[in-house]
C-alpha cells in the first residue's frame, strides 16, 4: 500500500476499533467512502480486502460490507443472581489474594466459597504481512513444560490495558506493534478465580531492540498461523490468553473464507 492507501486503512481501522460502527451495522458504501476519503475505488478495495482478511469486516454481497459481531440469540430474562452476604481474607500478598465469600444461590442454603483474586492481565497477538504471529518459546515451571506463548503481562494501577499490551510486547520481544486493537475481555477460571484478561491483536511491528524483561524473555520467533492447529494438537500452546487470541484470529480467517466462497 502507498502512503494514501495506508492512511485510509488506518482511518477505517481506527473507526472500527473505537466502536464508531456497532456490531451488525452495514459499512458505508464504496461510493460514499471514495467521496469522503478522496481515494480511488481500486485502492479502496485493497483496503477493504485487507480489513476483511483481518476479520474487521464481513462481505455481505457485491461491494457490500458489514461490521461483524451481530448475534441472534436473546439474553435470558427472569433469572436471579447469587446473593453475596460478605467476604473475608484468608491470605493476601502482592501477587495473589485468597478469600472466602458467604454466598447464597437461588433456592440453596448459603455457604462459604473460595475466591482467588489475581491481577488484571493484557495479552497481545502481533501479526505481520506474511501471516505469522510473534511468539515466545518458554519454560513454565508449574506444569514443568516448554511451549509457545504470546507476550503479555500485568496491567499496572491506572494504566490503560492497551498501553500494557504495547509495553509488554516491547519488553518481552524487542518488537513494537504499530497499533493494537482490543478484541475481547474474559475470565480464565470464572467459577473461582477473578483475573480479567484483555486480548489484543496488532498488525505489523518494528524491531526496536532486544528484550529487556530477562525473566520473561525466551526464544522469540515469528510463527506461521498455519502451524497453530498443529502446535495446539501437540499441546505446545501455553496459557488461556494465547489460546483465546489465536483461536479468535483463526475463527475470523475461517469465517472470511466461508464468506468469500459464498460470494
């Protein structure tokens, strides 16, 4: 892409990332975008094709696009949440807090339930223009296993998770993403553990130096996305954040493939 085309791509990606268009919304027509952004139709179609390949847009017919994410299932109504009568600390330090919560599910006698509070975490999958993802080969002593992981780490107090995502990629790999986009927030063990995980995807990166976090740094490699299913089958993808991010990317690519075939 030339400078003008790249600028239009970044403008449209920013609009999608900031929620200017809601999930399920029809994207502006090619004619409207050509007139608004001052770009030729051929160049615009290159931009739209890239956004579709990244899962940021869906093809919805001839020269028609839609923002993905619309759902048909309705939220159930009339259900009661558990009542929380109190909580007490059992153990607490800078890394982990163990508590007992006094809870009462609907129609069930109240009881104490263990709750583990861990840190808020950001994890980032950075992709290049060769469909490779930036990963680290690391040893984890708890499962006593080597495996591939995405860069990520703890969100500091008052820090925006997107800033954490950028910072951790640089510290752990020496590469700086051009930009990152939030794709999902989830809890890895929702029944007992409170540890919000923020998943980001970045596109493109530049080498800015060597990893500075020596405890976290391992072997750094750009791994082909095509290898991900095989690595998963071999049990070499470590951590839920890595799995969620990579499955999101693969699902987006697979959905785009089905839409293109139908189109």
